[in-house]
């Protein structure tokens, strides 16, 4: 008899514990979410702000943050954030205490494109609008632009950004026509005719060799154009 009572007691205890767990879980799932905690990762939040992102979410959400935890659509909020033209990625998640959080990665401009309109080219080679909060100091792309030439310019900028000398001295790319590019240097009225966006290592090595020699000869200011389009040749044009 005692054994039977002990078994019944254990069963009742399990039922009570399961009931408490289910009730606690239900209350947790029904807890109201009232706001979202934003955190920028990586670079400083220069091109947008917490206030700007929050304002966008307030317009989009229409009560999404004033809803029970189990009714908040995390994937929808992520999509809203990714649609922000200044953001590259967003990860939204819910903490155990019901707080809604988002980790945000901004887009990074690598060049400023100047045509009839002005915009950035980001590190993925995609168009990015200018920011009202910060102006990036990046090389400028101008001239006869097309989808193909912008792809080439992205390739050239990526190459330049990985070379200390080029990154310091190249301030822009002028597109003469498709597959014909001129690098604009920090030194006034000094350009490098690159031609096609091919053999970049060889062409820029020839340019650097000429630049250093002319610098040592104190003749750098005498030239206006350095042509490195041809294999194993550097053609310099004086002012």
C-alpha cells in the first residue's frame, strides 16, 4: 500500500512540475515586447544612427513591438532592416527575458560615383546612397560610366585599396570609354593611363618604378600623363 501511495505521489509531483513549466513557458511566450535593442558591429555607426534606424522601424512596424513575444516575426524585422540602404546585414533575435535585439552591419563605401547624380559604390560593388550623417573620403569615379565600367572600377579600387603606395596617391578614376581607364593622382594634373582593367600588378609596378625615379630626379612635376598600357613600357608626357 505504501508503495502504491509513493508511486501516486511521484506521479502527482511530476504532473505539478509539468504544469508549472507549461504555465511559466506560456507566460514567457505571452510576455509583451515593447522595443528593440540595436547594436552596430564592426565599423563605427557613421553612415546612419540608432535614431534613424529606430525611426524607420517605427514607421514599418505598426505595433509589431507591442505584441506578445511569440507573435513577433523576427524574419520580417530582419528584412525591414536589410532594406535600409545604409545597412548590409542584420541579425534579429529574442533573449530569454523577452528582449528583442538586432545586430547591424553597415555598408562601407569604397568610391564616390559622379554622374548626373552622385552616390557611393560600396565594397561589394553596389550603388549606395550618400549619407546625411557622414561624408566618406574615398576615390572619385567619373566619365563615361556604364554597368561594365563600374564593375571594372570596383576591381581597380579593390586592387588600389590593398596597396599602401596606390591607396595614398590615387584619388580617382576617369572612365574614357568602356575598358579604358585613367587613374587620377593626388599630385595636381598628374594622371596614369591604365587602359583596360587587366594586368594591374604589372602596370602599377611600372608606374611606381617611374614615379620613384622621377621623384629622386626631382622631375615629377614636369609630367602630366604616365601611360602604362603597353607591356614593359612606360610612356611619359611632359606638361
